[in-house]
C-alpha cells in the first residue's frame, strides 16, 4: 500500500482539485483501488467525489448515521490523552483507562 499526501498551508493552491483528479485517474485509467480521505472541514473533496443526493443525505438531513473522520479522531485523541496522563503525569488511573491504553497499543 502506498500513501500520497498533499499539503500546503496556503489555501486556494489546488490541493483538493489535484487529489480528486489523481484519485479519479488512478481508479479509472490504472485500475487501482483508492481511498481519498477528506480531512478538510470544508469537505470539498467529498462533494466532488459523491453525487449531490448522497452529499445531501450526509450533510443536510441531520439523521444520517454516517460517522465522520472527526468521530474517530476524537476517540483516538481521548485514548492518547488518557495514556499520556497515566504515563507522564503518574496519575493512578482506573482500570478502564489501562485497558484502553492496552487496546490502543494493539
């Protein structure tokens, strides 16, 4: 598996356009299975890749159970924070925290 990331602090330089076009090219012309992760709060890549009906179902209905990247990062952040406090601050943590740290380590 290979990863490609586009990063630039300045907005409006074409990162999303480049990423979407590269994903499309690799899939359509090279037969590659590609995962595009849209971590931008504006979600422009998501809107470019999905059709209008799917975008509306996700963002406008308010009832779609689809979890976003934020939901998963929030959980990971809580586990890392608990582990940091346990290890660095020397806090006597409850057993659920120790279990969470063990699960996070795999």
